[in-house]
C-alpha cells in the first residue's frame, strides 16, 4: 500500500436529539467516531459529511470545530511493514439530520 507523506483528516462527534453519540465498530475491533481522510480538492466540511455518510449511512449537519490534533510520530500500519504518514485531524461537533 502506498501512503501519502501527510494526511489531512476530519472526525465528527455526531449527536442525536436524545444526546446519544454515534460510535462505529472498526474491522480491527475498536470503537471510533466517524471520520477519515480529506480528498484532494475537498473542503473539511464536505469531507466530514461524506465520511459519515459512507461509514454509517447517516446525513449530518456539521456544527463547530472542537479541536485540531496532530500525529507526528512514526509507526507501522496494521500490516506491520508500511509506515503510517503524519496526520493533522480536525474534529467537529455534528448533529444527526436523518438515517
């Protein structure tokens, strides 16, 4: 697998009207909030809406930015061979629109 040098990513804390938070079970056994890599030419908001829809089938309305985080450490991908690139992540609070 060829990885980029740096990744820009987004994540969303998606909350419904009852205050419940959306978490997704990963193929590697963990639980995460939805998000992923921003594609070339895509803005952060559109990327988050797309990622949540792809991962959960849910439409969201993106609210406010809650944090910017970076991962500048070098570690191996799940294959234990490929280096994972550095990453900057933009996380937002989002509201459920519909399922």
